[in-house]
C-alpha cells in the first residue's frame, strides 16, 4: 500500500479502537485466549470501518481541505491520491471490516449491527451532523461507547453501567478539549476551522472540560467501589487506582489549558511521556489487584 493510501486510512488513529478491549481488561479475562482473539478481531473490524469513514470524510471535505492551512496536506486534497482510489479504499476498508466480523466465534450479529450503526452514524456525522455544536462531540463520545459495547458482545462480558458512563464522559472530555484548540485557532486567524466553532468560546469550553472531567472521576470511583465489581474481581482496593485517573485528567487539562496543545489526543498519547507513565502505572496497578492479589 502506498504512503498516500496509508495517510488516507490513518492507521495511527486506530489507537482509538483499543476501547474494544475495555470489557476484557476490566472483566479480568486478559488470560482467556478466546476473549483475547475475539477482542483483537473486533479491534480490527472497528479499525477498518473507521478507516472507511476517514476516506469518506476526506472525499466529502476535499474542497474545504484544499483551503485549510493544515488539511491541505492531506493526500486527497494535495492530489497525492485520486478520487477514484479514495472511493476504492473506502469500499475496501468497509468490506474488510465485515469480513473480520465473520471471524468472530460469538456475537457476530450484535457486533455487526453495532459496527453498521457506527458506520451510518459517522457517515452522517461527516456529511452534516458535525456542523452542530455539542451534538458533534456527543456523537464522537457515543462512538467510543459503541466500541466498548462491541468488545463486550464479542467476549460475552457484561459492562458495568458505571464503565459505560465513564467511557462516554471521558471521550466527551477529550472532545471538548480538542474543540478548545479549534477556538484558539479561530481567535488567532479570524477564521473558524469548523462551521460549528463559532458556537463555542473559551468560557464555555473551559466549563465543559471542568464538568466532564469531574463527573468522569466520580463515575470511575463509583465503578471501583460498586458491589458487583468488587464481587467479580475479588478485591475492594480498586479505588486506589483513582489516583492515576485524577493525575491523568489533570495532566490533560494542563496540556489543554497551559500548553494549548489539545488538537490531537492520539498524537498527545503517543508523545507525552508523563501521560504514558500514568497510564502504565494505572494499568500495572489494576493488573496486580485483579490478577495477582
């Protein structure tokens, strides 16, 4: 596959699809071979369908991207790849996604319907829904909930209601932080990077970030102390991992408000060593409490 094609399908963004591993990780089945296999297949299915959406997004926005100072470098807008090849890649990625679903041992129909719903919702998002403030970030956050639910259906692990709410709120928090970057760019250039950016300002974004971060932390704490979770994992010390969640949220707020570099959460996760350390310590602590103690 050419470099231009890889840029179009954005494999670096596949990191977002690790949310399908949430049920397996929190459900204590990391050592279950069948669950690991099902989660990996679901991850690939979501990655391919997401790449198909990225292709459609660049196809639909090609004219606007050519006028954008940064997006003009995208392969379709810059002319690195033709429109015909972009459509072919879009279709290929969608076909590969549903081929992956057929490889699932259980829950094929449920996972398939979730991915189909995700695909339709995001095509609508690219074409129209992203123009509406608040609705745009809610759709993005709901997409991550769908990823977690798909991982649960693929492994037959029932997700805690607190975990579902936390997934939605955490990704809503990240989405608002990303919109803050758009508002800053609009203030600097006088032009809105997105049509709905004019419906946001720093006061609103800062308050939204604070609210969603606070409620996310509360949901996580409620998850760690909920009776059904304590009974399933066999320990009542999960609440200790809340420290890492608090530190992670504060670090991201620092990057957003102080450093003003919240434009790409995926890139930040791949580069910020402090955040990586927090995630590593959180994961190791969680593993020790569930699988060793």
